[in-house]
C-alpha cells in the first residue's frame, strides 16, 4: 500500500536532545576527549616497555642511536648542531613530561596536575552548552584561573595547553553570557 512507509534503519548514535543551540557540543566533547586521552597517553604510557622499544631519554641517546658508535669530527659537529634544533627541543620537552622517559618525577606530576586543573572548566562549559542552563558565576570564576597553570607550566604536552586554552576561552564565554543574561533580566518593559 502506498500510505505506509518503511521504517528507516539508522547506524550510529542518535542524540534526541540535539538542537540548533547545542549542536556544537558533540564535536567539542570529541575534541576535548581526544586531547585528554592524548595527554594521558603522553604522560602515563609513552615510552613504557609495554609498547615495544623504549624511547631515548636524552639528546645523547637519540643522536648516538642515529650516528652509531663510530663517531668522527663530522658526526660530532652534526650532534652539536642538532642539539638546538626545534624538533629536538620539542622531543626533550615531551620526554620530560612522560612518566617512563622523564629524569625525575616532577615533570609528569606537573602535567597530571595541569590535566586535572582543566577538568572543572571544561565540564562547566560542556554542561552549560548542552543544557543551556548557566553555571553560577562563582563556579566559573573559581574554575577559570585553574587553566592558567597548564597554559604556563605544561610545555611538554601541547594537548594539555590546548585544553587549558579551551577552558579559559569557555570560561570567558560563560562570563559574558552571565553578564548578558543579567543585563536582560534588569531591563524594563
């Protein structure tokens, strides 16, 4: 019969509460979750013996594995030149942030604390964007400064700095939204 239609089969996740005002939340949540997983991986798992060969812990180890044991004057000059390259500086920062590759425990602890410091502001941001209900000003003002710590001190893992920037920008957006709602509530008709 022409009046009946077949039910459509859908594959994937169906979000029933998704509308025009909160459609940015799923991609933002996916990006933040990816940054958190990448940050946890670089701190807790990168360089561990569970994943095969260990990573070099210093510039010397990295260069000696490339140059081998027979080093001449040219190899020595190449080592000195590459010691200060940007890629090696980034690799050294990353090595200092990992539990298995750091020379002391302070680097990984700072990065774990930085990752934990971003959780309140990101959760407030995502909950406000999803439900549309504003958080209290005191909560936002408490959570926002916590993002300064990972932005300034977590140089080894750029994903943690990125989450800090997202939390800081989200907190500013929440404060502007609260201020706008407060102004609207005091308007006279």
